[in-house]
C-alpha cells in the first residue's frame, strides 16, 4: 500500500481536476459526458487501490448520468458501451458489498442490451450474453428458493446453448462454468437441469472434442448425478472417461495456465472422491482397488502442490481404503506379485531379519514389499509359495516379529503371521498333511499373543477362525469346536469391526453351530439377523439398500432358509414360519413399517401418534428418493463444487438420526397399555390370519433340508418333507426355464415343449405332494389357495403345475383344481384384506375404472381399449399423451380399479427402474409407484410384459417387481405377467375377465376379491379355445 500512495495521490489530483472542470460545464454541454467518463474511470482506479465504497458509489453515479446524457444527445450509439460498464460496476458492488438491488439491475441492463443492435466490438451480442449468464448465476445465488430462480436457471441454459451455437467457444465455456456452479449449489434445481446439462454438454464435446473445459464440465455434472441418482455405474464410467480426457488435453499443452491447473486438480479430485464413494457403497473388491489407485494418483500427481489443502483428506481416505482392503481380504495392499521381486534375494532377506527388539521402520519397509508380493502370489495361486526358501523366510520373520516388545509398529504388523499362515494352509491343501494346518493355527495364536491392536487383532482372529473351521470339518475335534465358538462370539461382538464382516462371521458361526448341533445355533442366527438389519439399513435409500443386498445375496438368502430349516428340524414349525416371514422382502417390510396404522395409538395418545406419523413420512421421503437430498458440502468446507469426500455421510447421518428418533418413539409407544408389541415382527398367531380365506403354501429350499409348509387359519401348519435332492432339482428347474425363455421364441414349438417339461417336473417336485395334502385335509377343489414362494420358486409358475395324472385321460393342471394367488409375504396378504378406504371399497357398487393405454406401439391395444371403455362401469381414459407419470398417479387416487395397456420393461440389476412405458418414452417406474399412497385403490390389471417378473441380478426373496409395488402402494389385488406376453389371446382373456368379474353374484364379497376367480374362469375359457401353454400360464394373481 505504501508503494501505491504516490499513484493514489496522482489519482486524487485527477479526480479534483475533473470535478472542477465539470462544475464549470452546463448540464447538457456537449463535452460533459466525456469528462464524466474520465472522472468515473479515475474514481474506479481509486477504488481498485483503496477499496473505498464511496469511490465505487460515485463512479456508478457518474456512469448513470453519462447514460442519461448519451441517450438524449447525438452520441446515442455509444450508450450500450456505457450501459455495459454500469452493469459490470453494479455487479462488482453487489459482490463486494452485497447490495441486493445491484445484481437485479445488472441483470435487467444486460437483458436490455441483448435486445439492441450492438455495433461496438466491446458490446457484441455474444459478450453481452456471456455477461448476462454470469449475472443471472449470481442473482440465483442471492435468492431463496422461488419460481424466479428456476426461470433464471432455464434462461441461463438457453443462453449457454446460444453461445455454443454461435461457435464462440471461449465465451460459451465461461457461461457453462457459471451455469454448473449454480446447478451445484441449488440442490433443489439439480434434478431438473442435470439431465439437460449433460445432454447439452455431450453434444458440445462432440462438436468440440478438444475442449478440456467442456469435458471437465461434463464430468462434473456426471459426478453430481452419480452421487444423487442412485450411484449409477454408467454415470460413473462416463464421468471418469470425460475427466481423464480433460486431464490428458490439459497435460499435453506446451504451457500450462492457472485454469489448466485447476482443471487437472479438480478432475483428479473428483475422480478420487467418486471412486471412494462407489467403493464405499457397493463394496466390490475391484471398486476398492480402483479407488486406491485413483487416490494414490492424486497424491502422486505433479499437478497437485505439496501444500494443497486436499492432500490431508485424500491421505486419510487412502488410509481408510487400505484398512478396508485389509479387513475385507486380510490382504494389506498388493493385488499382484511385484514383478521386480527376485527369489534369489530371499537368502539375503532372511539374513537381514533383525533381532526382535532391533526393528526400525526402515528395516520393516525393506521386508514389507517382498512379503506383500509373497502374499499376492498365494492369493493368485502362484507355485512360488511351494518354495522352501519362502517358507523358511516367513517362519523366521514371524518368529522375530512375535517377540517384538513394542506395540507401536508400522503399517501391517500382522502381515508376517498372515502370510506364513496362508503358506501353511496352502501346503495343507496341496499335501493333505494336517501338521501344516496345525502350524498355521499355532502361528496365528502366537500373533494374537502380541500386543497388536485394531485392525491387526481382527485380521488374525478371522484367519484363525478360517483355519480352525477347516480342521474342525476335517477332524471333528470337540476342543476345536469349543475354541471356534469362543472366537465367533468375540469377533461378532466386536463393535470396532465392520458390520459386513461381523455379519459374515455370524453367518459362519450359525452354519457351523447348525452342522455340529452346538447349543449356540439359535443365538448365532439371531445375531446374524440383527447385524443384517443394521448393515442393510445403514444405506439411506432403497437403491443403495438393494445394492447392498445384491453384494451379499448368497449369504442373506441362505441365512433365512437355513435358520428356518433348523427350526423345522427341531419341530418348531411356528417359529420357522415366523423366520421365513422375517427374512424375506426386507425392503418391502421396512417400507410398510413407515405406513403402519396408528389408529390404536391415536386412541391412547394422539400427539404421540402424530409425531410418529411425521417421522415416518420423513424417513419414507429419504428412503424413496432418487436424488438423495442432504448430499451437500458441509458448512465451511472448501472445494470448487466437486463435493466433499464424505458427501455420502451427511445423508446417512440424516437418516440415522431419524431412525434413532423413531426408535425412541417406538420405545415410548411400547410402554403404553396394550401396545407392547407395536412394530415387533409379527407372531405366528398374527401371521396365521393370512390363511383366513384359504391355505397358504410356503416353500423353503436349502442345502440342509427343504420343506413345504402349509398354513391354515384354524389348525396347526402342515409339514411336507421332501427328497434330499429337492433343492438341487428346484435350482435346475429355474435355470432351465430362464435359459429356454432366452433361447427360444415364446411362440415357438420348442419353447412350448420346454415349458411343458418344466410344468411336469414342477408338479412332480411340488404339486403332487401339495394336492395329496389338500385332499387329506379335505380342502375343496375350486377353492382359493395362496402361494408364498421363496428363492428360485419366485420364478416358477406354481399355479400351472401339471398335468396331473387322472383316470379319465383329461389333462388337468393345478389351476384346474384350485384357484391360485401369490403373495410376496404373509403380511402383505393380511394388509391387502384391510378396509379399502372411502371411495366405495368393500361396498357392492361397481368400481370406477382408470384406463391407462399406449396404443402406438401395441398391435392389439385398440381392441383392448374398446373392451375396457365398453364395460358396464364408470371408465376414465388416459390414452397416449394424456398418460403422463404425474397424471396417472393423480388419477389412481380417484379410482378403485386400474387397467394398464402398455409395454413393461425391466432394467438388468435395477429393479427399482422396472417400469410401465407411457407416452413418448416417459415411464411410470416401480419407485414412482412405491412413492404413491393409494389407500382407496382396490384392483389393478397390468396388461403389460414382465409386471410380475423379477429383474435379472435382483434378489428373489425381495419380490421387487411391479405387481408387488402395486400391492405396497395400496392395491388389494393385482393381475400381472410372469414374463413377456404373447399378443394373441390377451384381449379375449381380458374381455372374459371383466365380464365375469362385473357380473358375478357374490354378496358381501368386494369386487377386488372376486378378481382371482374371474381370472381363473377367463383362463379356463382361453384354454378351451385352444390357447397355448405360454398364453395362459403367464397370467398370475397377487393379493386378496
């Protein structure tokens, strides 16, 4: 400042001189504008040095007067240039002093200038457009949420596209930078504009493939959408590719600029952050390795200065990732053997092992890499592990580390013991010599005697459990079983261990206790169930919860069926039914608990009931969100909009707080009279009410034993034991059906033959014994029965098993004997029988029907539409463009019956994206349906493909399909399809179905409860007309 004082004095002299001149000039003197302009410029120069607001205010006043003079004088053509300078000065004053009207006026002046014919190079149309985008962006940031903000962002988007189309790339990139900052900060506007911005930038990067700026912006938007749209791998992959391309382009320039450094640093940061989040959510080993790579890349990049504030956070993240790799794999950091590792150095390495109390960090680092390379060789099955020199080296190293007295050891203190143990286990498997396994167990126990802390203790315990389990199954020694059970308890109860690992160990505990009939078996299974709930619902949204289930689906499915099989084996049939209910449809059960009835509670404590409803609503909103709100930067966090590494954390914390508050409310509720069982898992006595209108058949298939349980309302459940190969045969049937559907056309003779074979084998496997039991229990033919299938049976057409052998030679199927319906869970069936609300449910009046149809791409849609519209009932039609997701959901609330005529689609691995296709590509997704609350809905006919089919790579027992979603949101009964539909015959079945339904005479029976019998009759009519197996087997009934 001292150096600038002489220049400041000169500026003040110029200001005084120009003020004197202006004071002598009349207001409309031809040169007044000229001197005002010079005075305004000198005042601005003064402000730049002194930061005096008074000087800036005076400069703005001078420019205002200049514009008034120019507009009334002969020099009108120069007014736009002056107006642009005034707008820029106003924007600066808003930035520095936060005067709200300034940014508003700035925007208005730029809008005015865009409408003028501009000839000055400094006020060209593109420059004004670019200025306006920046001003709009700052105006948006200054406003609270309002419609004006949304309109401003839309205007910014349009202006950015205009600049892009003018081929003015520098101005366009600057405008896009402002737009993306706004989208990043205005969380409520992200969803609407992210997709549009991504589409626009994709086109822009095709037109300008060498623009590192546009590639960076595209990558940034894709990373945002990845965080907020269910963590889609497609968004992640495209974002990483775009950001890497931006890094390459910036790195290839002969001279780097500050902007290029920011692009590279920002890209490296976003890649590291996104890879960490993906690894955290999905837990796949390959994602973990990729995250480690990208975070190491950030730290090692020459573009990232040593004083970069993000380095500390990335270093911590890398430490977390490495620890996670150790915990997940017992492997500290080497995915492949080091190619530079030379076996000939083993001798010198062995000799260099220091005395126990002489270890230093440098000495440890010398051994850490070759030890890790040996470990990697073991994991990868390399033959080098059979080298005697390696065994000698590892033994000596482990012995030296075992006797180290200090607990302050560098990274990987357990690695010598883990590596030696792995080598010995490998030797045991190769030679079948039990002494190698014995030594492995001894080595791990030696490691546990040291004072190593977390996570070394956990790694050693886990490895010891593995080795002891191998010896137990080999020798069946009771002392090993005793030791193993103690270790299981210690590990599973260790709250410092990751919940997934604790769950995995609890499941291994339960299985081992089950096999060896240990008294802790029930405790182990209960621990596993508890940890499963904790781990699963730590994820905040349905999307991430499902992803967790997929990553552990083998363990989850087996856990429930194995526990139930144990309970059946010990004569606890009622408990087995409770377990099967508790362990399946976990996501639906959680969601249903958010909508649990509070009528009884309200009668006792209305305020508590209202508080409970409110917190359930908030939890449901979080859980069903596609754009998980709460993923924002923490207050005070830095970073250029790329989001903090812990962006997943705030969302989890928000949900966890809601869950904790809800648990406290539940505890208060259970303390009230007669509410002690509030929201506890339903008891057998409650579940048996599912069989009020007919028996419910529950299948349970697992390797221990498989059974068929039949639930009755007024008598104990029946148990049908099965053959030892039941489980394997069921899996083979499921695989055959899926394979044949992919291999053959649904209308082909080959597929009809394959389906006929599956139905026949399915009858032999399940149907014969069920029919025999029904006849034994005197269940009348043509009465209603329900299937509650598990695992592979969720894919199989149990209702159509057959043909059933008969004396008269007539082909009969299970559906000829009994009217079958399906239910995902017993609770869902019980819920479907509750009162249907206020729009006439439970009355004898004919229901109102909503028809939703998309005839453009369906050959047989028009006749079906006519059929529905001619019914003897009130029909509201939403056809073609009238059927939008919003209009459909709103109309569903006002109708008891709904009929959909459209395409159904599945997304592999994304069951929540299963959808009914509406007009011009819009879709009503499973998640849209789940969000809807339709307490007055009664019946839905989903005349579309795949509506009761599970998505590939989904979880069978979760029943995440459209028909189940309809049940969840309120529909009591649903007709859907098990797979793709064949066009022929569908309209005939539907015509008969509604004719039978609406003309049936069943006093006191609601129309939706007549739908199963109506479908049964319509299918029989279709078969009489010669329909193929595929045409009638496909239709299934869910619910009441």
